[in-house]
């Protein structure tokens, strides 16, 4: 039995990678895991072979305009065309919004893809506050602002190990919404200055 952990973020260092790392902590020693990073529009033949050989997949990606990143939509089509096995597929979607429920449509896209491709949809986790995950201090699982996320990932790991479906679970960081918003605004201002702009440029609109 083998599970493939698919990082579908276009970035090398990402919240999706962090979430899969946390999930793997709950899976290690109990099942063989293989990690793939699908950051391009095409899946390599080696990666396709890994997918064919596994009976469980976990796809993690960021929310892009209420959906799946465009490059991975191309990958999904290729996988459906070239991988004819019947795995259980699970999803982890993270978003910059505070509320994890914002990922609902993206998880539904994965579910619809599974239905069309004759894969078994196993449910997933929608994580709010994804923009802060990579910057949080490394603490013991279940401790600090990431505690609700860790709990949801532990539940998902148990579901994956049993190879059964679960209902989608939506979580946010254990961090006040107004403080998360202030931190985001501070981050945007710092980023725009780093790239040669100024804070007032954030108010510009396309005419």
C-alpha cells in the first residue's frame, strides 16, 4: 500500500508543502509515502508511474480565484487520460482568506474531476489563513495557532490510512481575525516597497 503526496503549488517553498509535511508526520511509519511536486503544466513519466503504482493520492494546492491553479488543471487532464487505476483521492486546499470555507469550490472541483475520471473521492481539508502558515514558528503538533489545522490533518491521515472517505473539513488558524488582517496588510506594504512601489499604490484600480 502506498500514498502519493502531490504538491500542486507552482512555488518551490509554499504553504502546500508545509501542510503535506505535517500530514506526512502522521503517516510516517504506517504506510509508504512518495512525494511529488507538480509545478509545471506537464506531469513527467516517472511521476505518472508513481501515481499508477499507488492506491491513495493526496493533492495539496493553494486556492486560485476560487479554484485550482491553472497549471495543475492541465496536469489533472493529463493524469485522467494516462492513469487508469482507481485510487482514493484526498485534497488539501489552503487560501489566504481567514475562513477555510472559502476553499469549498476548489474541493468540489477535485471531487468532480474524480467522478469524471473514475477515481474515488475521499474528501479533504480546506485551510484558511494559508498565507501565514510558512511564517509560523515551529512548534509541537497541536500547539499554537496551527493547532486546529494539525487536528484536521491528523483526522485526514487516519482517513487515508483506513482508505475510506470523509466529509470535507474546514478550519482556520487559532488566531484572531483582525490580527490576521493587520498582519496581511503589513505584509502587503512591505512587499510593495521591496518591489519599488509605495503603500498608496495598493489603492490603485484599473480604469
